[in-house]
C-alpha cells in the first residue's frame, strides 16, 4: 500500500514542482512534534516505567520515548506491530485469514516498506498483535468507557493492559493513535463483525514467547528485542515486502 502511494506521490511531485511533501516516513520533525506532549506529562510529575505504542511511521512512539528516556534511562520501550508488517522484519509463514484480508482494509499501523523514523535500537520488546484481538479490545474498551477508537489503539491497549496486570508496580503509558470514526463501516458494522465472529471469539488473551523473527505466528507474539539494530535481529538489511506475499 505505501509503495503504491509513493509512486503516485512522485508522479504528482513531478507534475507540480512547487508542491510540498512532509515526508512523514523519514522527516525527523515527525517524532520531534510529540516532544511537547511528553514534556507536559513529565511536568505534571508523572513517572513512566514502560511505554507501549503501535508503530507505523515511527513518529509517535519514538517521539515520546526519546524524551521520556532522558528522564528515566531504564524506561522500557515496547513496540506493537502487525504480523504481516515488515517494520520489525516479521517472517510469518502463516497468519489468520482475517489478518491477511483486513490488513489494508482497517490498519494504519504496520507497513509494507521500511520506515526511516523507526528507531529499532530503542526497543526493548516487540509484540505482534493479530487483528481479532485488536477488534475485541476496541469493543470492550468502548463498552467500558464510551470512547470510540480504532484498531491500532486496540493493539496498543491490548499490550499495555497486559503489562499493567503483570507489572502492577510499574507506571505504564500508552498512546491511542486512531479514532474509530474511520471504521464505522468495518469494525463497528454488525455485518462486518458477523463475517469474522469466530476469529474474534477465539482471540488470544496473552502473548506467546518467541526467540526469532521466523517464529512470528498467527497468534499474539512477544519477542525480547533488547535494544538491538534491525540487522542484528534479522541478519539482513531492511527491505519492502516481496510482491505476492500471502502467508
């Protein structure tokens, strides 16, 4: 999806020499724009032990983490991705039909191309959360709070709440990056939900531990990244998703 967008964008730029392109995937001002929000949080005297965020361009999570880690060098940075995304080099050989068929339909997180603003070496852990679990969490959150959020927020909440349960003495901060209004014809439509009812009912409530990128599975997976580079973890440079990839 992103590569197709970029091809159209480059054609538009060629036809309109005075056009401006913010370049969100690589522009360092993307991440820097979040500093004031993170600073406000610190100015209120809040302690952060763990930050959890979904990753698309990389701006929000790493914009927050960069400043928060200055205040707390032991801050745990937990990135959340989709198991069909190339951002963290997932090598899923098989994913659920729902994850495969709804990836472009409902997700803003994840990517099919490398994202220059992603700071792999800042991450302590990576979680891959399947779409059924995201949808389940979005609806449970809506029932409890009345707030309408999107699937990327559902993924972030899934992991953040799991950390809060397992590390009750830690202050866990998460970022809800999307509003639910974009998804009224999918995630909030009864007919769409009926199509995937079985998948949503069977969504996992805890991650499985994996040790290699090749072990990313259809389930919710957790990998200790330990602040290593992409090349250290994957054994290769970053690359776009190959054409025809259909695990």
